[in-house]
C-alpha cells in the first residue's frame, strides 16, 4: 500500500513537470513568434522610412528642375515655366508653379513624388532676381536712405509715357503701376510718413528696413539671402570711350578763343588769354577756354542760362557740373562716361527722346586721361524730361529737389532728399549687363508624409 502511494506521487510529479515544460515551451514559442512579428514589423518600418526619404529626394529633384526653368525663364517642355514632371531614382515627380501676381519675382512651387509605397508632397517658396543692371528702380551697393516725401512706382516706356499710364491712385497720389522696387546690399532706411514705396524694399543679408514715421511699402521687405554682385563698368569700357567719343562737337571753333583775346592794350602775345594788344590777340592759338567744355581736362562746366546740346553718341568727361539753371539737353541716344563728379543738381538735364534707355550714364573713379579722381559722386534733380539710367556702383548718389525722375539708378550709397518721385521703367529689366541672375529659397514646407 505504501509502495503504491509512492509510485502514484512520483507519477504526479512527473506529470506536473511535463505540464510545466509544455507551458514553458508554449511561452517560448509565443515569445519567438512575437519577436519574429516585431522584427518583421520593424523591417517594414525601416523600408517605409527609406521609401519616404527617397520620395523626398525625388521631390527635391523636381523642385530643382522647376527652379532652373524659372532661373532661365525658359520652358524645357511645353507645359509652362516651372511646370515639370519626370522620373528619378526609380520614382516619379510632378511640380506645379504659381507666380505671385502682386510680386512677380516670387514663385510658389508644389512638388509631389511617389516611390514604392511612399508619397511625399512639399511646398517651396523662391524669389528670382533678374540678371540685368536695372532690376530695381533704385539699388544701393551699400546703403539706401529716403528722407522727405518720396514716392516710387513703375511704368513701361515701350507702351508710352508715364503720364499715359498713370491711371491709378492711392493715399500717396497718382501712380502708374506697382513694381517701383528699391533694394540694397546693406540697410534701407525710410524716414517720414510720406515715403511711399509701391513695390519691394529688399535689404541685404542680415539687414532690415528701418522705418521711422509711417512709411508705406506695398511689396516684399524680406532680406535677400546673398548680396548682389554688381561690379563697375570695366576700365576697358571707359578707355574705349576716352579713345573714341563725340566730345569734339562741344569744342569751340579753332579761332574762337583767340578772338576773345583781341582788343586789349599792351604787348600782344597772341595766346588768347585776353592780353593781346595792337589787334594781334585775334590771331591767338585758341588756348583760352571760351566754352563749357575744356578739351585739356575733359571737364564740362556750365552756369547761368547756358544750354549744352548733345546730339547723341558716346561722351567721356572727367567732371560734369551744371549750376545756375544751366541745362544739358540730349537730342539722341547718348552714353556718358564720367570718372569724377556728375553734378547737375544746380541745373538740369533734358532727355528730348524721352526714354530712359536713350541716356545712359556710367560713373567710376578710374584714372584715365591724366586725371586721378579719388572718388566719384553723382548729384541730380528731376524734371519733366529727366529720364535716364545711371550705373555707378562705385559712386555715391544724392538726389535733391521735388520733381519727377524716370528710369533706374545703381550706386554705392544712395541718399534721397526732398520730394522726388521715382518712376521705374520696367523695360530696363531686359538690359543685360554686369549683374547676374540669382534664385533665393525663401521657405520649405512639408505638406504631408504618408504611406500608400
């Protein structure tokens, strides 16, 4: 009886152990299945994340292709500038673009890409700067400052005069179009409640638009990402103008200066300096300067009621100075190169042709023709026919007076004083010169991220 009890107990113990072993084996099998399932899920997640990354790269490739079309302003296909689609890295992409109607330099790009099971969509904002010299009405390589009651707007001389296009009005008065952009590689300062910029006012990298009073800017004031490289007109251009120009038309007749020396009393020496006697002064050699242009110094100086006529062509001057209501009248397409100062603030100039592109002024302190200017300054005032372009990134510009000025201006430091009104001629954007086009990325946004 005792032996039977012992045997039964041992059988029970073996049964319990067997049950425990089975349970442990089942537990281990469950854990193994869980680990396997978790491993497979993680593997799937890793693959999905990789698909997402590749899809994002494909989106970026599409954005780059669209940006290149906008940069070049040329459609590589037939779907429009900035509209692209294609394949890359085993996936597909499609990009649509939208140009801001109020600020045509800005574009919004939306890209969609598919790769394996991943779909990515991103949105990118970009800003294009054209590559010409005159893509803004005013551009300062250093600082730009407005004082007083100053306004800007835009028109297109190819469509007629500014007056014929000035059909709009706002709190600042009558204007033609928006797009009277101003810019700088450094700071922009707007002083006064009557400053009205009908367009962008874009400062340089890490700079801002400093405002006092209540100035108005209708466009973009976000700083540019990189400085705009605007080198001066080359020395070779100035030397070519010095060698071949139309200055001779401004010189007096060969005997005019000598005649000015006649009728004097004394021992005439015939040098045209007004010291000639006995009637011999009239035979001088013209050494006197009886006209506004001095061919020895290449300077053009006029005062009083003098009007200087330029028939058209290329002119080279060391300095140009007008005072006392003197006027410079341009009668045909004219290009002027100045190595010193161009100061017509005491007088004025008339561009009879009327289009800013017909009067181009380049200023830079090159030592050419025996002159050695240490600096170059430009001072101007407006008028009914004050239409011109100025490209002088190595010179400072000061504007006085309260009149209209038409065209575009590039200078080192620009100071605006008075009540001037700047009318930017948008046709000047097509003049390719010393600047280079750039594309700036303003923002990047992930629209969504999902797995199909």
